[in-house]
């Protein structure tokens, strides 16, 4: 499993790096997850648009499905994947 970590509106978020439409990474391994305006995550394969705070796909072939959230914990400035 591959995941990604992002900061959005002051919150630290972590999701599995897998589009809900096809089993492809959102970023094609280049580390770019945000749309050009910085308001959404975008799948670079087919432009599915996801809400960062919820992971919900709001536009595209997987509309209504959600990215899989990863549970994280911040301890002493370090970010840890939990369970």
C-alpha cells in the first residue's frame, strides 16, 4: 500500500494513494496531488476531483466514492501511521 500526506486548511491528512475509479496512483509518482487552484485532490489519470477534508469524489467517474483515509498520529513533530 502506498499513501500520501497533505496539509489542507491547517489540517494534516493521509490517504491511500489509489484512485477509486481504477487501481492507479493519483499522482503518477510525481508527488502532485492538488488541483492547480489548490482546492482539491485530483487524479492525474482521468481528472477525478476529491474533497481533501473528506476524501469524497465530487466529480469524475468515481463520483460519490471516497479515498481510503489512513489514521495518523503526530508525536514530537513526527507523523506516524497508526494501525
